[in-house]
C-alpha cells in the first residue's frame, strides 16, 4: 500500500503520557523515502530488515552506500545500538550488545527533557506540536535538537510514523524530509548467479532479483533460488530435496555454507560436473557476501 498526498496530521495523545512507541513505531516490511537538499547524500531510503522483540534493524541507502543500523525501544528511550557502513548482504545484527548506546529520543516526550551524549553533545526536546511540512504531508511533531561544537541538528518525529524531517546546520543547511511511505514491500537485491553449462565448461552468469520481507531467513531464500535453473541447458545448483543448514560470513572473511546430505547423495554427475557445480556455488555466494568472494562449502555425507 502506497501512502501519499498532503494532509495535516494532529496529535491524538498528550505529550506527557506519550511513549516512544507512539512516536517511533516498529513496523514490518515498510520503506521510508526521504528527499534531501544541500548535500548529495541527503536523499535516502530506510527499510525495516529485521524486527525482533524491542529491536529493529534498518537498511539505510543514500545512493552512495548502504548502512545497517540497529535501534532499540527500552526503558522509555529510543536507542541506537549499532551502525555499520558498507554492508551489502543480509545478516541479523539485532543481538549485538552495546552498554552505552546513543539515545535518540527520551521520555517524557515534553519540552525540556534533555540528555548528554558520549561525545559531550547536548540533545533535548526543544519543542512540541511543531507544524512541519514535508513533500508527503504536514505533521505535528516533537522537535529534538542536538548541539555540538560546530553544528546543530534538529530531528522531527510525529505519531504513528517516526522521523519525518532532519535539519543539519554547519556553515549551511542540509535537510531530509519524508517523501513516501511504502508498506508491505519487500527489500530487493540483485545477485549474480553462476551456473554450469551442459554444452561446455564455461559458466553461465545471470542476475537474479531476490525478494526479502522483514525477518525472512537469507539461507532459505537462497536455497529456493539455487533450486531454479534459467533454462534447460543449465544445471540446477542443488537438488529439490537439498536444504541449506547454515550460511554465514565468518570473522575470517570466509563464507561458510552447510548443505544437508541430499546435496551429495543426489548429485548424479561426473567428477568434472560436480567440481563445476561447486565452483558456481562458491562464486554465487562469494560474490554476494564479498566484493572478491571466497566461500567454503561443507558437503556432509551422513547428515
């Protein structure tokens, strides 16, 4: 469902009783698009990738890079647990531990509530019921101001949506405003798949679009796609009964995949063909997780 149009959104609750959940609700399979001015990276999108308990993991794409952020709603605070740049593969990071997270928003959601960040910056709620115009609508917002030595940032949150606008001032102004909300939308990744060609020893390479909804399991999505073949001249990479038991990028920068016993039991090919299939799987998974892919394929016989 696409949410568009210009409307004025009033506050349905009192700020003195409002909670973080009112002003920053977690929702599955939703994408926010922000239009920016003053900087080439001020335009960006946010997709909710994982939603586990009181934590959500979002993918932020500004056209130049993607970053992964984990947020937590706990003890009357909206907290930024972690932020990682240049992550282009899906992995659930919501279990990460951070004993001193950055507080983005803090109850009570009333003017004057303030707190200090780790770097000594001051963040506070400087206003409520502020009318903020965005390309999507006009919203009544809470204004949260962060004062640093050389800059001032104002974030505006509204009920039932979350962040609708950011203003950053430092010898000029940069702004990002909510432009569109897409609901029940999958996250799409284009992935190179390698296939052994039955007519020669040259691998066939094709791009496939993989669709992930919030909390989808990456290994299961790959398992389904590895069972498909683009045409009759190309072998499937795994049999219909093969399962991926585990798939992950390890700390040694190697990709590890563990297949069920059907992977070896149902590969009725010559040694040369088996080798080519293993190479295609290695290339596919290696390219997905790393720019220069290296993968280790576990092929258990007894599981």
